[in-house]
């Protein structure tokens, strides 16, 4: 990272041994870091400075990690990596549904942690630049509009919402390939897939709840069983 600003990563972890392991690993790979032992301490710091990424333990002494995750995603858009000792798959699925980008199960290998950190940080780098005249690039589809520059989604009735980065990147990929079947691997954009990794399915589900009148019978984002997903509409860029 020479010549580049070192990314700041916040570690929310009450276990001293684990936080030291994470902090030491991040330092070896030239990341800046700060450790917070409680959720309340971390929320106070967010009023001052937001990180590029947060590594969040779910078992905190003062609040449930899921509640903290919900509070973070309600106000902030930065990378979120869950580090958990919970073996129950439902906890990891719930974390992804609440907006986490990925998770690592304790005990973990430091290099696996760094690989997932790097993967998340790449997703939060801007991939689409606005045109030279500075005007936002807008995709129109099925009565909706999506502004790449602001991640703003505008409904046919004019209501506006701002997507989280993970959902926005998924929608952008679909919009760039309308009426084409995209596999989960293509939608994951090179991210390693595991048997428990349902993050793409969960993000598609969240997008459907925003876009579809009846998400159970989707007309815009269709499931092609055994193959992937398809954006079944024409897209106009302007």
C-alpha cells in the first residue's frame, strides 16, 4: 500500500486475545486499526470517524451483535465482516441478511481473515465513474430509475431510497447484463463460494422486496433454477 492511504479498520471484539490476533494481522498487512471492547464504545466513535471496514464480533458484553449490526447499517455504508464463534448457520445467515458483507468463524487462519478483508474492501471501491461532465449515470428499467453516482433507487411513484453498497453492486451487475442468465459465481464477481454462502440469494431477496409487487412471484429478477438469475426487462442508460 505504499503511496496510498492505509485503510482504517475498526475491530469490535471484547476477547483480548482475539482482538490482538486480528490487530497484529492487520498491522502486518499495513492496515490501520482501532479496537473497541463494547458496542456502545464503537457507536460513540462512529460519530467522530467511520472506518473503511469493521470487523464485528457477535458476542459483545453490552449488546447483541445483531442489534449493533442493525444500528450500523441503518446509518452507515462501510464494509462489515462478522467474526463469530457461533456454530449455528442461522446466525450467519441472519448477519448477512442484516447487511454484513461476509463472515469468518472462530478459530480462523489469519490469511483467511486478510483475504476476506481484501475482498470486502475491493467491493467498496467505486467501480463506475460518472461521465466527464459530472452528471450522474442513470439506468431506467421497468418504471424504476437507479443512479450509479448516488446509489439512489427511484420507484415508479417517485419514492426514493438509497441502496447499501452490496445491493447496489448486485443491481448494477444485473443492469449491465439485462435478459442474460447470470450464475451465482458471476454475481459474486470472483468471491469464493462455500456451501453455506447464501449471500447472493439473500441480496436478490432484498432487491426483490424493493422492486417487486409480489416478491414470491418475481417478474423483474427471475430465478432460473440450476443456472442463476435473470433481469427480465429492458434497460436504458442516460
